[in-house]
C-alpha cells in the first residue's frame, strides 16, 4: 500500500494517516451494524448508515493472496519483495508489503511499520514470530 492508493491529502483518509503516525492501524466500523470496512468512506458498505467511526485494529491478519515482485518499482525497496492482500482479524482486506521471510497464502502475519522520512509510516506485515520490521 502506498499513499498513491490511499492519498494522504484525502479528507476521508485523514484519520487513517493520523493513526499511522501513532503506529496504530485504523479502519472504519459502522455505528449501526458493526461492519468493519477499508477503504474509508462516508457511509457503511453493509447497511448504508452514515458516519462510520474509526477504530484501532489488532494488527493480526491472514495472508489471502501474495506475489513476489522482481522489478524495482519503489526506490526504497530492493527486489525481490512480497506484496500481499491480507485479511485483518476485524474483517477488511488490506494491500500491503511483507517484511522479513516470504509468506504463503493462509499464513498468520502481524503488523509492523515501515518508516518514511517525508510521510507517515506504512503498515506492513511479517510472519508471526519474525523479529524484523
């Protein structure tokens, strides 16, 4: 996930990036039906209620899909590296980078943060038990 996919200047995403600055992963939860969602929207995707609230996630997830990138696409990250779609324990899926050892579909992963000098940190995930960040 990069700020090109979830723009830092998007008013709907402001709470996400503010939470990231505190090293908290936040998603929206509907105050009416309890549905969790990501990308941020001004309404609930499940019941159309307005004004979902922001909640902090556990940081636990399962790899839903994963691929290895072999081309240099991001200046700070040297290939090969993994990009995964992870299912958060709370339900939403998040496109993210995998840090440390390669992961497989179905594997449990946990949240780590990739610091950036000029922007909020990016949420990444690593295999449960990995010590790298």
